[in-house]
């Protein structure tokens, strides 16, 4: 009988990498650097997800920027509280352990994904983000410029990729 893995409180995880990406190419290069250790089985994921899941999650949110988020509008109170924090979300590191209220699992797009599929999806999504500007408004912040969309996704990538360590 297989037991369910206990979920870590990600805000308390120690040993995460400190990352800052200025450009999409920086995020792509970090993933490229992690690919070899991941294939060799020496990369460690310090949180609750596999490397493939992390890549799939980051890709899903980039795709949502173009295709729409598969959820209803966030609660008014959440939008009211977060909207004034737009600059922080675009330019400061994201905090680990945050969840979207009312969403099972706390977020979207974290389905299991193998390494190959995750790498391909990440490279495709982030390359598209570099070439095209999403035209949909952000779920919380409303219309964003191309640069703002890129910054938001780079902050998100810094957060999740910080949980992957190459040994």
C-alpha cells in the first residue's frame, strides 16, 4: 500500500537558491543548467513538486496570460488587497507558501509532468512570452505592458526554480 507524501510547508524550506532573472534568457539559461543534473538524477527538489511539475506550472501561468486563466474572477477582497501591491509583484521576489484562496491545492497548473514534457513546455511558453505580448488583462492587476508581463513571470520563475538545487 502506497502512503501519501506529507506536504511540506514551503515557506519553511531551507536551502533554496537565491535567484534573480533580469531577462527571459536568464530563466531559460537556469533551466538549461539544471537539465543535466536532473537527467543524471542529482538535482534535488526541495519542495513538494518535481522539476517537471515546476516547469509545467510556470508554463501554465505563461499560457494563461495568452489564453485566459481557467478560473472565475478572484474574490473582490483579494483583488482589493493585492491591486495596490502591483509594483511589489512585478519587481520584488515572491514569497513561498502563498495560495489562491478557494482553489484546491492553492494554485493551478501543477499536475504531474515528466522532465521531457516540462522542459519542452517551459521553453515553448517562455520563448513565446519573449516574442509576443499577452493581450489579456492580468487576473488581479488588469492590463499590463509586455515588460510588466515578463517581469511578473520572471518573479514567478525565481520563486519556483529556487526550490531546485543541482547537487
